[in-house]
C-alpha cells in the first residue's frame, strides 16, 4: 500500500491514496495545525482531496486537529469505532476505564518532561491540559464501525479491514490492508524503547487486551506495522515481544 506518513510533533498520521483522493488516518494535537499544513504541502496534497478521516481512537494527539480540518473541508467523512463516539464528544482522554503508564521508567520520563517544560515555559504545566481536545459531535455523514469489518463494507474506497484492537483505549481500532501493511495507532508503538517499552505504547488501560489485540493483528496476516508513535517495523517484533510487559508494572496515572 502506498502509505504517506505525516510526521507531526508526537503523532504520525498517514495518508493513503485512492484514485485522486486520499484517506487520512488520525490527525494530531490541536497545536500541530501549522505543522500539519507544512506536511500536507510537502506531500503535495490539499485538504479538499481528503475524502475520509479514520480515527484509530479518541485521544488528544489523534483527534486534536479534527475540528480545524473539518472547518476547512466539511465534506470529509469521519470514520471511528462505535465506542469512540461518546468519548470524542467529551473532548478529553478517557479516564473512566482506569489504566496507567507502562512502567516506572515511563512514569519518570513523563514526570521529567513536565518538569522540563515548566522550566522552559516558566510556569507550572497542568497535567490535565494536554489530555483535552475540541469535543466532536458525530454528524449524519460520519461512519461508525462495529466489530472487525471490511474497509469497503464500511464505505471506504480501500481494500483491507478494520480490526478492533483495544488495550491502549477501549475504542482503539487498527487498519490492515490486503498487502499486510497495518496502521495500528496506539495499539503498538516504536517509541521510548530505552524505557523498556518493547513496542507497547506508554499508556495502557488493559495489558491483557493490549496483547490480545496484537495476537489478532498477527493472526490476520499483518507484515509491516505503522504505529502512530515511532517508525514502521516488521510484525516479527510484535511476535517476539508478546506478553513481555506485565500488568503489575503499570503505574497508576493519578
Ligand atoms: Zn492514544
């Protein structure tokens, strides 16, 4: 599949070409607006050429730009898990299902990052602030996905499927194209590996669910993984690292 990465401040979004239009997978933080435009320009793509946005889940670093993008092109149809609908309407990352940071090293890094930013900006960083985004109310033209389903069945002009991959959040979905390329959002990651993340994302709500989701994507025939955080990698990395992180090491995020 011809996948064009748009590397934003923290999040990788992706464009997939279909005819003379594009499907965008995820957006970025609300603050990524200028960078998003720069990346679009580099890819020689205009906002009016985007027909659909698939959201892998409701988090601020994936939905933050949705509002602004739709202000410029209201005809884009937004595709999301049926479990995303109520979460995205709230405009904040879901905390009602519990979960926490992957391990103590990750928790320390997150703490240091806040400390560093507060020193640079000379003010205290509100821990909650970057966990919010402009709320989004589903429109009639948008598409809700329930269960594992074909992309074409869901009204998308692409060959492949959408697989429910919860664990990072309850509403996480991944895309698997017929050639084995898989866009997994936060359902896998290649980020902060020195903090022993082992291809897991930093926030996990349910470790068991997370690895079960890997098993599903592997069994469905994925070959190359494109995470939202970090560069692409071969599916073998998921196979080798299955069940390596333990639920008891998760640090409650309070
Ligand atoms: Zn996320």
